[in-house]
């Protein structure tokens, strides 16, 4: 977990999407199984950068303002668990298709601008929303009808609080460009 004052770039899960994902957990009876190990839904997000110290604020602000990328959709349709660190079991929502169109372009645009502003940022990120970092056990993968996340804004956030008050305060947010319209389909000649 990041410490208060540290900064990173993220996509925040909107309330309507959080409600839908919590509904998936409830319908599967996993909300009670997870109990107090549920990461506070207000903090659910997709990370787009490494954690940076407070003194990087102005450089990060300039970098984020220079990001040029299109918005996109992420279809979350699977809940799974995995262990990334010894003794820590994560639960996360993921898209079954892997990396949605637009995800890697956005990551590259963020990384390019951070690098251009002398910020080292070489962490890899995969599309997911972590809902627990401390689950008591792994679960079998659960598939469900896709829940669409329309990604249209990036946020520069500062970590604040500790314990139950741990949160991500928005420093500033920037809209992404509207997705390009697909080319019109050509109907067959009569």
C-alpha cells in the first residue's frame, strides 16, 4: 500500500460500476465470505503509474495534462483470485478478453508523458480492479455477463489517511478524447 502523501495516476471505478460489481459478489455469496477483507469500494481503481513521492506533484500534474489518449470500454466479466506476494491472496475483477482496445495506448501515453517530465515509471499494469488484498482464501473463477466500464477520465491522486480512513484524494482529473467512431459499414450493392 502507498503511504500518505504519495501520488499516482489512476482510473477510478464509478459508483454505478461499484454497485454492479458488489451485486455480482452478493449474488455469489462472496460478500459475506470476504467480510472485512473487502477493500473499501470507494478506493477501487485501475492503476496507470508507479507510486511517486510528494515532491513529484508538479511534474506529475504537467505530465497528466499532456496525456493524449482516447477513452475506451473495459468489459469486466470475471472474478478471480491469485497470490502475488507470500501470504497475500488478492481478489480481482478482470476482463476475460485480456487487454481491451485502448488500454495499452493509454498506459503508453501516460508513461511517455511521465518520462518526458523526468519521472521514472516502468511498472507493468494489467487490466483489473482489486477488491481485496488480504482475502483469507482463494476462490474458483466466477464468470458473469459483462459489466461495461466506460473509461473517459484519468486522475492524479494523493494517498491520504490510514487504516479505515485510507483513501485516494483527487489532485486533478483530465478527460480523455472521445473514442473514434468506427468506419461506416458498406452495404452490398443491389
